[in-house]
């Protein structure tokens, strides 16, 4: 009886390893291009496509300031681009004059607008993303902290 249980557990572990390993291989072997959606600063992200590096499998690989491609939670068929403002555990607040991360202004010349977002703590497993162009973007202003599972990868302009 004990041998049968061990045999079943080994088979389940092997199948789970194959499935998870295949998912990791697929996710990390994909490269994509996202079209410019006017959400990013035209100086740092000139018009054209963005290259997406999908070799990212842990949220700890993301840091404040990274630009990511993601699927908005309410429209997973759409792909958007925005800047990571806060990572898990950070406090993010938007005032008409500044974007604050843990009470310190986020170093940016473009992330201000005539709107506010009350202080929000970024939960575990999430990031807070804002488009450089505050009037052109579906980002955390609309849906709040973004679960890591919606992040496709980090983004660089295509040269």
C-alpha cells in the first residue's frame, strides 16, 4: 500500500515538473514586439515598436522605473506599455504636483497631471504601473495594482 502511494506521488511530481518546466520554457523563449500606443515619453521611447523581453519569471526581477508590457486585467486581449512606479510593499500616491513612492517624489518630468490617487500600498505579487503620458494610458489609475501574472515582460524601444 505504501509503495503504491509513493509511486503515485512520484508520477504526479514528474507530470507537474514537465508541465511547469514547459510553461517556463515557453514563457522564457518568447520575444515580442508591441506597437507604440502613445503612452510613453517620446524622448525616451520614440515612435515605433517596442521590443519585449519576456525572460522574466519572478516579480523580484522588476524594479521601480522599469518599463513593462502587460495585459490590463479587464481586457486581457489588449497589450499596453507603462512604467513600474512601485513594487510590492511600496506606498504609491499621486498628487497634482508629483508621484510619490514611499513619500519620495518619483524622479520623472512627465508623471504629473491634475488628478490624484490616494496613497496605495502595492500588495505582494503586484506592481503599480503608470504610463508616461497620463492622458493616454490604461494603467494603475484605472485598475489599481497590477498582478505580476499580467506582466508580459520588460520593454525597450526598437532601434
